[in-house]
């Protein structure tokens, strides 16, 4: 730690200026329609790849692509351990591209353009070359992602997300609580809302973070009660599985808040880099939500104003 992180930390703090921020996101959300919201964003850091007459899906996709680019730029300034951390924090984009690829393999139809991950890719080039769901599962099993337990879209989606959370918690201590909380939300929704059981190997992997007692729980209250403190915080105050959406909003608030905390001070290590990635990710999520509100005629982003 120290000298090798000077340029990486300096760049991380500078990248915070690329976030739109809560106030400007609220202006986007209050726009009287999607076209007005897109015009508002066009002069922002999100405007580079934003089509002037974008649909909601296209506009939200452009926001995601901007975040990927920001994380790639940030990774270019980091020592190896910083790149590893950013690759894990960007896992969601490889998951999204893999889900699109699997959907095309399963149902046919055009393949959406994958996210351009560069050094942030875990196994994407190999996954992209697969030509059947079974081949995709085998490629995942032989990579850092691990075997999702089946080749179905649902199994791949949950398996990759569990893998991402566990690997992030193990390799990036600064993000461990975020990852554990995220995993608790994921398993809670999958088990007690969707009523789907996790494949055995995936459940065992999740148990490394959430504990075997939580994974064996037969009810949501028991699940929440048995979670370790590092994960239980994400479900605090949510007494029923049907209210997990509230916890989702709070998780993003904590990501934003905690990320900003990591960027303060004069530390020359991985923490400010992780913090900047968290802030940029939360900002992109907030802007995507603002675009959706604008597409419905405009509204107020209230979740980020709610007590955490």
C-alpha cells in the first residue's frame, strides 16, 4: 500500500465528478416526459452515448454503458489488486450480457450488444463463444463463476449472482457488508417470494456468507433471524418477504453513503477506489430510476430521502 496507489486513488476521487448526484437526478425524475429527461441528461456525463430520441430501455442501457466506461477508466489507473476489486464490483454487467446471450440461445432472436468490459471481464469472451445452454453452463463451471447447477435462465441468473456476492465479500473486505446484504436480499426474494429453491451447490456457496442455518430456514422470519449481522442489516425492519423491495432501496442508499465515506481522508489504498466505484454505481442506479419516473410523466425520487 502507499506509493503504488497514488495515481489510482487520485483518479478515483476525480471520477466522483462524473456522478450526476441526487439533486440533478431529481430534476431528471421530475421532467414531464422521457424526451425532456433525455435532453436534460444529454449535457451530463451520461450524455455521450445517449440517443436523442431514446426509448426508456435505450436510455437506461446508455446509463449502464457510461458506468462501465467510467469503471474501465478507473481500472486503467489501478495496481493489480485494484483492478481485481473493480472487476468484482462490475460483475453485474457480465451477468447481464450472459443473461442476454442465454436468452438468445434458448429462445432465438437477435442478441443485444454486450457490454464492452475490457479488463473488467471475468470470463465473458469464453462465455460469448458458447453455442448452447449446456455449453454455457460448462463454461461457467470451469471459470471463476462456478457451476450454476442447471442451464436454465433462472439457474444461471441466481448462480452467477451468488457467485459474484461471495467472491466479492471474500476478496474485497471494504465491500463485504454490501455483498452479504445484497446476497441476503437475493436469497430472500428467490426463496420466499419467487418460491424457487437454489441448486444444491449454489445454496452451499451462499451459505459461506449467510450461514447454513439461514439457508435451511423454512420461513422468512427464521431466515432473517439466522442471518449473520454482516447480512442481517439489509433486512432490518422488513418483517415480511413481500416488503423486500423496501430493503432493496435502502441497500442502494447504504452503498452510496458507504462509498462516499470510503473516499474521504488521505488513505492510499484500495478503499477510496472501492468507494468511488460504489458511488458511481449508486448514481447510475438512481439515474435509471429517474428516467423511469420521467417516462411516466415525472415524479419525485423519495427513496434516497428516506431514513436509512
